C-alpha cells in the first residue's frame, strides 16, 4: 500500500542535496512525498539534518506521534538512524517493515509567574538558570517534600533521550532509554560553609514531580532553556517539572543497539 511521507530538513547545502536524492529514490518505490504534514494521514516523517534539526521538528510539530526516521547530515546525529549512503537500504527495510520503534518521552515544565503560567515540553532537557552569569538559589522539592536548597549556575532536568546531550557534558549519566526516568543534574553547584547542595545527578521515577522555587526576590528572574531554546521570566513563583506523557516514535533498524550507538558516538 502506498505510504505518505513528509520530509523535514535544515537548510544546509548537504541536506538540500540529500533531499533531492531521497525524492528521486522514493519516486521509484511506493513511498509518496507530500508537502504538508498531516497528523492523521502521514505515515512517516523523514528528518534530514542533525540532532538539532530533529529537536526543531519535534517542537514545530508538537511531538508528532507519526514515526520519525533521521538522515544524518549534521555533526553528531545521535537521534539520526541513517547515513546518506544508506538511503537505499533504508527504503528496502522500511518497505519490508524490518524495523522497531523507539519511544522517547519528553520533559514538561510549568513556569508560574505573578501574571501567567507557561508550559514548555522538551525532548532533551529543561534547564533552569539565572540571568546572564548570576548564580541562583532554588528550593527544590520532590512530590511536595523539600529536598535541598540549591545554589549554583542552575539545574538541568533531562529525559533519558537527553541524557547524552547537555546532561552528559555536565557530568550526568547516560541512560538507556528503556529506563523511563528523570535526571536532575546540578550546574556548577556551590560548595562551602554558606551553601551546600548535591553535587551529583539525582534520578527520579517517571511519575515524580520536581518543584523549583526561587529563594529570594533576586532569584525570581530566571532563564528557562528547553532543547536549546531560551525564554526569560521575571517574577517567577514556581517551576514544576515532570516527565511528559508526550513522546516521539523513532524508527530504528533491526541492528540498532543503544550501547553500540553510544560507543560509536562517544568513545
Ligand atoms: P548545537 O549547538 O548543535 O549543539 C549541541 C550538540 O549536542 C550537537 O552536537 C548535537 O548533535 C548534540 N545533541 C543534541 N541532542 C543530543 C542528544 N539527545 N544526544 C546526544 N547529542 C545530542 O545545538 P542543537 O543541535 O540545537 O542541540 C540543542 C541541545 O544542545 C540542547 O538540547 C542541549 O542538550 C545541548 N547543549 C549542550 C551543551 C554542552 O554539551 N555543553 C551546551 C548547551 C546545549 P548534532 O550535531 O547532530 O546537532
Ligand atoms: Mn546541532
């Protein structure tokens, strides 16, 4: 049966060139490219670019349920399953249905200020920081019980999918995405007689709710970064962060193994 394909790409020359090649190859199969994404009828989204391109796609289409497969023309391409040389293999395996789906949950943040409540969902992570270089002092609770007063640059709350991104650079752990959990990693925590907070990541079960409350008026101006996109807030009262029920479905071929991917991209 004919399948409906939507192609999303970044604007590099390489991605444009790969898209042309891809379209030619798809024409010869039963895979038809449509110019609009249709959440009901699109069978597959092909994302040409790097991980950043996939993050943009996920934000733009609000965590589409449609299976996504990535062709890597970026730098790292941790989400991306196919290299441009393997497009023929991909079409063959897709038509033969020789693939599995890797579901990846996002992270949701509610930002409550004096005047509004805003919501962001990130695939990788929600990062809470001060303004510019200011350290922040934040009271952190889990499921309404107070855990610690954090002082430092901020905190990074990562999904399993985001564990290999900013979280990893901060010294956090790489999480096999079959474990559904939230990882809270401190960013430059201050450790002295005045301030004391956890220096390692902490892991929370998938249903737990993290609450972040600014300790003083100075801490109520905060920067929230979701998948690399930044918004500044003033007069923040509380930020709550949870694993999202929204998820994306990545296509992985039968030879995909998470730790092989980690080895090939990190060691
Ligand atoms: P970018 O400037 O291209 O840099 C981010 C790097 O992280 C890229 O190499 C990107 O891969 C890679 N990356 C993104 N998501 C990943 C994942 N889930 N696992 C492993 N690597 C991943 O920015 P971007 O492409 O828009 O990505 C935004 C992300 O950058 C944020 O969500 C945050 O995690 C990350 N970040 C990292 C640092 C750091 O490591 N110190 C600092 C700030 C932000 P591609 O090259 O394929 O795009
Ligand atoms: Mn990138």
